[in-house]
C-alpha cells in the first residue's frame, strides 16, 4: 500500500503544481541569499584576518557559496518541471529525468544538513583562532615599523572602537605587554629606565590601555593611564568606580558577532531543506496514475512512497546487499582469473 496517498482532481493538480512552482522559485531566492551570505561571511573573515593570526578557515563560506549556486540551479529546474507538468507534451520530455532529479534533491538536502551542522560546529574553531590571534595582535601592537605588522595597531584600534571592547579577555591584558614602541620611550628619563630595568624581560609595562579602549559615553574624561593608581586621579577608586573604558574583552565581542552570524546562516540553511520535493513527488505520481490519460479532468492518486516505510527500507537494504554480493563475486572471479593466469605462465 502506498505511503500517504492523496486523491487528486484536475483542480487539485493545478493548485499543487502552482504551489510547488512558487516554492521552487522561493527556494531560488533563498539560494541567492545563501550565496550572498557566503560572500559576506568570507569578506568579514578576510577583513579581520589579522585578528585571527591569518589562520581562519574559509570552509564554511566556500560551502555556502557552493550550496547557494546549487540551490539556484536545482530549484530553477524543479520550477520549470512544475510549470510544464500540466502540459502532457512538455511534461513527457522531463518524465525520464524525474527519478534521478528526486535522488539529486535528496543528496542536496544531505549536503544542506552538513553545511548547517558545520555552521554550528565550526564556532569552536573560530573561538580558538580568535583567542590566539588577539593575543598575538596585542603583542605586536607596537610594531608599526615592522614589515607585515605595520597595520596591526590600526586594525586593533578600529576593532576595539567598532566592537566596544578592550584587550583579549579584558582591559588587564594590556598591562602584561609593552604596547608602546621603544622609539617613543625616552631612555634618558630615570623613571622610564627604572621601569624597564625592573622588568625581567626588559619590557616597559604599565597599568594603561590604548585610547581605543575609552568609552565615549562616559561623563568623565577618559582615564586610560594609571588605571589602578587611585592617587593619580581626583576622586577615583578603581575597585568601586565604574571605569570609563570598555570592560568587555574583544574575544568575547568578536566571537559573539561571528557566532550569531553563523547561527543565523545555519538556521536559514536548515529552513532551505526542501519540502518542495515532496510536492513534486505527489505531482509526478498524480500525473502517472490518471485513470484516463487522454482526459485531463480524470481523477488520480498521488503518494510519497509507492510502498510503506518498512517495505521501502527493506527493498533498499536488499538492493544494497545484492550490490555487495555482486562486488564480492566480481572480485572473486578476478582473483581466480589472475591465479589461473599465473599458473598458466609458469
């Protein structure tokens, strides 16, 4: 007995064809959106490549662009089939291809599911890449005259301003590195010299942050130097006062940005997994089972599966087993022929 059979009249077949046609062309538009999102995601990764130590993976955006192109092509073809389905002469040329097309749609849905899963699973890799990249970015912030790192300062400053963040985990990350180049330090100054000599690694460390960490919404002028020295500022206590710099770390801010983007894209890809192929299957079987093919108004029956779910699975498994046995027989015959040939040559 067929799985989920439905009776169709001419009017129902026309409505089904029109509905599935609209779904296919809506899927074409979604395919264009997915392709565009893939390009946008790739650009965003390239834009902040330095923040990821140039180790970011472009697997997801590349797959999104591929899936977008395939979605446009497959759904445009499906829309054309639905458009021609009510004309027997036009539909006859598509009929031999429909079985392969439905199998292709199933394979494409599996690919969509894989891409959606990657959108969720690859977020951990992005998090680790950001952690390492930002750590190195802060370390190389001062190297404005070193080839390959000339724009690190500008990139990091713009990132902190745009994402309203400071440091890798928080603003205290700037206390652990020398972020002012030796070119701008007066080594004849005793204070500077003592600070450098007091450090084991000879670094000029201080409890200060770059200007890009300042929160412009704060009513108080930005305190970016001597953040932990209460006596250096009037009416100030860093333990109780709300600091007028961004306290959120850039790793958290950037990861939140990329993860929300990947979650949205993943959800859109899951929504794209075709339900229109079920409509096309109903339409094809309804046209094939018309009681009188010469009479367009005759009734017909459509279904999703020709047999029940259990019977269909059993048939698929038996076919797989038969293919396995056939391959084993062919391999055995090949080995036997090789052995025979060896003994003949001897």
